[in-house]
C-alpha cells in the first residue's frame, strides 16, 4: 500500500504559476527560477501525485482534467501557507551565512536582497565554510549559506537544496617577493612543485580542500599541510605571513598585507558557488534572496564559462541534477 504523499509547497507554487500563465518561460520569470528548474518541479509534482497535470506541445501548454482539479486545492494550500508566514514567518529574521565579511558573492546577494525587500530582516552570519554551515542549516540554527554544494557529504546534501549562482574564477595569493608575483596571471603549470594552502585540516571547509585536490591532481601541485587553525582575518594573515605559503583563493579575495593576488589561467579554474538552503524552507525574506541571486547572476555574467574554464566533473553532475 503506498504511503502518504508529502508535497513540498514549492512544487505547488510552480504548478500554479504554470497553470495561470500557461507558459513555462513566463511562469519561470514570475518565480525568479530557471525554466529547467521549474519544469523539473512540475514533473516531480506529477510523479508524486501520479497524475499528468499539463499537456505540453511545441505551441502551447494546457491543463489536463487532473490539472484543473488541482488548481483550487493548490490555491487553498498556498493561501494557508501565506497566512502561516504572516503569523510566524515574519516574526523572525532570515539567518544568512555569507562565510565572511566583505564583498564576496554571498555578501553581494544579501545586500541586493535587502534592497528588494527592505521590510524583511535578513541577518548576516559568518560561519566560514559551507560544511560547517550545512550542519547548522539542517539543525535550524541557520537558514541559508553559500558555497560548493557538490563538495558536501551526500548525507548533508540529501536534506538541502541549492541554486548555482556563480562560477567564480580562482586565483592564488603570493608573497610579494615570490618568483611568480611579477606575473599578471599565473598559469597552473607554473605552480608545479609548489605547496599551496587550501584549508587542509579545517573541519568547516573540506569542500574547498576537495576542490583544490581535484584541481591539483596530475599537475604536480601539492595541497599544503594543515596550518594552525586561525579564527578571523587578522589571525589568518598572521599565520600565512609566517608560513609564506601560496594560498588558493578566488578573484574577489580581500587584499592581504605584503601579498599579491593573481588570477589562475591555462585553464581558468572556476569555483562553483551555490545558494544553499534546507529543503522546504519557507520565509518571505528567502524569496527576495533567491530573486537577488538570479538577478545578479544574470547582470554580472556570473554563470558565463570561459572557453578554457575548468571545474570538477562531480560539480557538473550535481548541477545537471538540479537544473
């Protein structure tokens, strides 16, 4: 005997948008999601209900009989959810981990979301690592974070959802008197024989260390041994100044004294940055955050891929699953 159906309200919102627009592209724009993601949600809803809801042709989209029957039920469920949010959802802030203070991807998305929904309270947190933040998201101590979703343990990923926001070009931080510091950009082959710091030993950022290992594999570059755990930018800078180890970073990495930041090339390695949240999250501030992420990604070309861009196959596989 089949078990009870537990529907994610997001799937009903996807269905209702398509039912009202009778057009997937317009419905996706209305919800600020990719059309592929919207289509995936509708298909998932059809699977969970065991019913075909739309007739799709190259020229039009129409409701089936089951689809027409679902419309009033979906409206009532979502109206009740909106009432619940009005009663409780706005009573607490949305807790958004942006990893660290500064001008990074998370901070920029948060800033834009605050502009889009000034009536909502979106509170920044600085957990410095998606793996560390993910456990707090699943426990309800955080709502949202940013980082490399494919680098999470599958057990963590199973309770989370994500939206790819940026493929951020990677860089290396070098002591200003390093042999490669005079270059405008550093070919990866030039780092052969070097040890590069990539957070090894930091329990909050194994997804970043894993990305480094994928990048360095077969190129003669070693992940530097764990350094003493540093909390805060000042302590991190002090430890790195002592070790004088090159640091794997991204192009938006904040300046550090007595160092230079150089983009990596040949190929251009890309760090996938996703907006990550707990499945089933409902909060009016989260809607603004997703809208801000989609808007900035489009305006800034954050998802454009250079002809010689690189990121791991596992990240491409996870991205395709969530399209």
